[in-house]
C-alpha cells in the first residue's frame, strides 16, 4: 500500500511538473534535462529531541526567567498565534488585543538541534507547524540580528547550492525569481505578523541530526532551506525555524513518508519532548481528520465540548458557515495555552462556574496588560472535567495538569485564553503527555495519552 501511495504521489508530482511546464511557455530557464521530480523525497526516518526553553540546552534558556515571566510570555505568544492562524479564516481580521500587545509570532518553546553544511555547523531551529520552510540566518549577512550561537556561512560549506529560477523555485510558497548581472536568484520570504521576517536565497544543503541514542546520526542531503541574509526580529531572535507545515518545502514535506509525531511531557525537572519523522512516527490510535486548508496549517474539526459529561452549548451560527456546530480548531506547536474563540470560551467558562459551587471565581490580570486568564480559583476544583470532541469521535479529556496553571499570585487559572479570531487553537500546554501524530498522506491526526496524566499543577 505504501508503495502504491508513493507511486501515486510520484504521478501527481509528474503531472504537476508537466502542468507547470505547459502553463509557462515563456519560461526559458528550464533546463532541457529536467530532473524527474521537483522534490526528490528522502526515504529517511529519524527522531529528534525537542528542547524546551527552560532547558539549559535551549538557545532561549534564561536562568533569570521567573515562572511569571514564562506565563506572561505564553499568554502573549498564544494570543498572537491565534491571530496569525485565524487571520485567513477570520471575518474580524485584526483585533485590539493584538494591536496593543508586544507580541511575537514564533513560539520559541521548542527547538530542534541540528547541524548544517560540510563541515557541519551546529544550530537550532524552532519547531513550527505554522511555517512552510526551513530557514536560518546565513552569512555573509546583509542584515542579521545577533544570535547566541555561531553563524552558518554558506561560503564555508562545500555542500551549499542555491536553487536556480525554474519550477522548483516557483513551487515553494512566497518565492520570487530575479535576474541581475550576477545571475538568477530564487529568493524566499518568510513573513510573520509581528513584522519579523527572513529572506534571501532558496538553497539546498546537507542537514545532519546528531546521534540521540535512538537511531544514530541521520544525514539528510540536498535539503531545501532558506539561506536568510536579511532577517528582522525584534524580540526572540531564533537562529532559524524548522517549518513543519503542510508544504512540500517544509521538513515534513521533504520526506518520503510525510508523517511525524511528538510527545511532550513535564516532570519535576522540566518539560521534555521527542519528535519522530517518517516511518518512526506513531500515527495509530484514535484519529480525527485534518480539514484541508490553503495555508498549510493543521485544522481539526471540533464537534462539541462537555464539562463533567454535560454538553456545553455555544452559539456559533452567526459567523460560521460550515456544517452545524463544526468549529475549526487548529493544532499548533507554536501556541502554548489553548485559545478558544469567544462564544465557545464564554460558554465553557459559564458552564465551569455552574459546576464549581463551593468557590468564588476570580480573574487574573497582569499589571500592565488587560489580557489575562479569566477564570481562576484559590483551590483547584475537583469536578469539572473538560472534554473536547473532535470529528470521527476522537475525544480529548483534559487531565488536571493540562487544565489549570498556577499563576504568580497563587491562584489556579483555567489555562485557556479567549480571543475573537474566528478560530480556536489547541496549544502545547494541553498537548502535554499526549502522543500526537500527523499523517499527511491521509490527512489525519491521532491523539491519546501515552501515560496516565499527572495531577500536579505547575
Ligand atoms: C523506505 O525505507 C524502508 C526501510 O527503511 C522500506 O521499508 C521502504 O520500503 C522504503 N520505501 C521506499 C518508498 O523506498
Ligand atoms: C524527567 O524526564 C527527563 C527526560 O526523560 C529525564 O532525563 C529526567 O531524569 C526526568 N526527571 C525526573 C526528576 O524524573
Ligand atoms: C496538504 O497539502 C496537500 C497538497 O497541497 C493537500 O492535498 C492536502 O489537502 C493538504 N492537507 C491539509 C490538511 O490541508
């Protein structure tokens, strides 16, 4: 079956090539000996460590960061991500919350360590399901921001190649071919709504993943990446991004088996995780379909929510045009706290308040911002068990530690945010302790608790 799927993909790709050829009679830069595939997909499976920002191994590790700083950052990034992911689907494109907060769009919580070039240079990329390409700051820079690790320089690598103009260039999102006396260049552009960006040559390189004690060293040759010599980042300054979006140019799109799975958990020494690619990914278990969309993002379809077994009713008919009570619910590695679209959040909050009778609900406000968690209690209430029901009857019951977060003033808050963006987003805080798998060959996500979820609240 895998073989026939590969053949099918091959046929589709060939079809796409001939389509793009016949559609571009003016394209005179196509070499006469066309490579058989736009993207020769690599039949390689591997596992990588997901390094959390609270680990000293992370380039974003800040030994002085307090728990409250991480929470505040998580709130801002999560809301910004929801706006980013909802931008295209939303009727209310921009909102006040976004305009007012000093946000960034690349959620830096998890990075992957890898090496690039020959000889290899060690670097990091933010593992991002919202990005369509692998990119990194690349010397010689026209404009690079400071980074905490040495830069990669394309001229010092014997395996660096830039991608010329032509169908391979055009098939990547947001690329542009330009011709000058220096020759032709295919430039990419990765743009984020906090005005961070990276651009310059779309290129190929050898990427090496170190031996992690599971599958030895992995060498990926001829990987498409963005060599960023003009980069802007006001705030977080990641050395680069590893795009995991549904695109042929993302890391996952460049593999023969477009499957990946991750498992992230918190124990007393911090948050840890693994990500598996290709045939090593776990994509079995309870499944729900991915709703196809044009942005390469991952959208699930939410059928309902219940609190302690009782349905939560939310009125979504005003601006949702799909089948009744189906809500687009993105799943994202760059969002920390789950964000619910306003009508759903409000309905869920009232239902929980109805359930918790022995305590007065409170709100948590940050001093200089009006964004906050809106439902907090002094003691963690026992009763409300929140369950999300996705299409195909996949259920996600939030365990206690994924439901609540302890904020600096000692309150326990529902670790879910409200936004008015026409979409909801399942964040990583709620994906902890879950085995989450993506199979892009059949547009499906699987999800289940790998171990019994701990009850302690951080
Ligand atoms: C990819 O490699 C695996 C073994 O690592 C093999 O079982 C599979 O058939 C290969 N698939 C293709 C499409 O070559
Ligand atoms: C937490 O998990 C990590 C990763 O598996 C492990 O190295 C560490 O020892 C664990 N810490 C504790 C306190 O169990
Ligand atoms: C992923 O991309 C492929 C190719 O563009 C498309 O056929 C598929 O529907 C996309 N999947 C989702 C979930 O958007």
